[in-house]
C-alpha cells in the first residue's frame, strides 16, 4: 500500500501532484491510501505500508483531459471520504479510455458528476445565504458571518467573497476553518462556533433587498423550499421574515415572468429572480454614472443561454434604446457573430458598466472610458447575472470587460485565443472590443484584426462543445 498524504481536505494541488506521480509509476488505485494530515480519508481502503513514500510529482505519462481536471477541482472539495480514491481510479482509467469523461452513463463518471453537483449546490448556497453582521473593532467596521457548509468549500469560495466585498473588511466563520479579509489580504484561521459570530443584523435591509433579488417563486412549495434551503440556513437569515410576503406575491410575479429559466441550481424557474434583478438594476445608484445617463442598460438574452458576452458600457444609442450593442459597435459585433456561426438570439449579451459614461461636447455625447471605481461598483450586477445564468462560456470583449470579470488588469494580446479560468470558476475567453476594430485607421490592418476577432469568437463558441 502507498500512502498519499494531503495537507487539507480540499487540497487539489496535493492530490494532483501525488496522483501524477503515482500514475507515472503505474501504481494501481487499490494500492493507494489517501489521507489528509495523519488521518486516512477512505476508511474502506487497505492498511498503509508506512515505508512506501508518496512519489514526487511528474507527469502521469499521458495527457489528461481538461474536463477531468475541472471535475477533480470541484470533487476534492466534497465531504465524501472516497473522493480522492475515486478521482485516482478515474485518472487510472483515462490512460486506457481517453474518452471516459464523455461517458456520462459510466458508473464512476456518474458518481463523480453527482459529487460535483452536490459541491456546486453547496457553493451556491454559501454565496446566496452567507449573512454578514456589522461589528466595530479598533479599525472600524468589520462584517462577520457564520456559515455551515456541507462540503469543504470555504477556501475554494473565498475569491468570490473577496471579489464581491473587496472594499469591506470581513470574516466568514465556519466550523472547520475561518477566513478573514482585511481589504488587501486574505488569511485563514481555525474553525469557529455559531456563537462566535454576533447576533442581530444591523444591515438587515441590505440582505432583504438582496434576498428579494434571488427569491424564486417556483420554489414556494414548502417541501422544495426546505430541500433547497434547509432550515439550518434560515437561522442565518433575518429575511426569512420576508417569506410570507414573498409567497403572497409569488403567484403574481410568476404570472408576469417573461422568460422560462433553465433548471438552475437555485430552482427550476429563475424567471422571477431575473425580473427582480432587472427591476433592482433599473434604480441602480451604486456609482455616480446613473445621474446623466438616460437609463440602466441591463443584459439581454435568454436566461437559458450557455454563452455570455460582456462588453464595456452602453454607448449613445444603447443609452437611448435601453439595449446593449445596438449602435455601430453592435453592428460590427453582429456581423462577426454571424460569421463565427453564433446566433446572437441564443446568447446573453451584457456590459461591465450598465450606464453610459460620456462627456457632453455641444450637442454630442462623447464616450468616456469607465474608471476602475466605476467598473468595480458595477461588478455587483455582473456577479448577479453570472450567478443566475451560470454560462458555460463567457467572452470578455475588450480590456474593461476582462478587468471586470477577472478583477484585475488583463493583457488582451497575451490572453486571447485560449480558455481562462474566472475567479468564480467559469470559463472565459478574452478578445478585443468591436469598437477597437472600428477605430483602426488602416483598412488592411482592420480587415486582419477583424479576421482575428472572428477566429476568437469561433474558438469560444467551439468551447461550448
Ligand atoms: N459598446 C459596449 O461595450 N457595449 C455596448 O452595449 C455598446 C457599445
């Protein structure tokens, strides 16, 4: 027996390195015991041979499909004690069955998919139901929340909260581990009990508004509601007081739904959540850009879309029409989409910044680039859109979109032409903004760049599989 010791229960890198080395040596799955620290995680495995070390990481000697690594990254966060062994068994089979991941009926793949689904659901719950309470410490306000995840998802989910609440100082306490953000650095501490987080909620109204935006009336059936949102989460949520009100309004809201949602993890029909989100965005005052603009230009497209396009901000015509990409850049975009074989009506198209920023010159309104503060203020909406849509592939059109999605400056030249992992776990492709193509003075260069743009779109589209 070989012992593969991992540092943490969600140690993906540790598992990957050990698995690579074991696979390169041809060690069969039933000859490995996986353990976290000193404790075996799979109690059904045989007894370890203390003298056999975990091999150093090398390549496994064959190429591993990305789909497998994506699933592995999620599955290691599960509480299932067999997760590391199951993943290694799949890795071992991939050597002989390179198409294994495509066989959804295979019992091992089915089991891994089921585990991954359960982890994703838990991730969603954490994102939706964590509630911060405001406390004062020596340095001012700190927001503290307690949460009990079902799986080991806290570290993997930390970047979501860092991005979402970048300017706040906060702590999330869980029984296993606590994470703390001071505005610049994320740190980790020991687990905590519910009583370690403060009671009450001085910022209750904020959460009530947020909760309204994600409430889904399709889940009014109490059974479904309890399944999706077990009572243990309710304890964290002062807004459960809202439930009778929401239930009363649910039918009316449901009948007003304009789209049928795909079965999202939040429930079977997310139409009302979208309606609520759009309605909330209509009144957005998160930054000053709403003042001179005509209206919020929210994203557009079927809520079942698997592809999301993110632009910079509405232009003059979009501001007047209330729709994204309908002006000159939009026409260029439409042409390129058609050439890339992408049906715009099947995609979700939105912008990083939802209000038109401009300088008034006489009668003309000249586009002005949004600054980092404006982009960050508007990331709230992109996050909400992404949480509801959960697109398979996201295309960032230009530097502002890339900055908004990744939370940092991205160089288009160095990033285009390949899939990139987003902080929220999604897959993104970065390309130029269609306006850039319109601004190129040399027609020959513009034609070349346009061709590259179409190629980028094709590659992103092909990633849908
Ligand atoms: N440019 C964008 O980025 N978005 C639009 O909606 C229009 C122009």
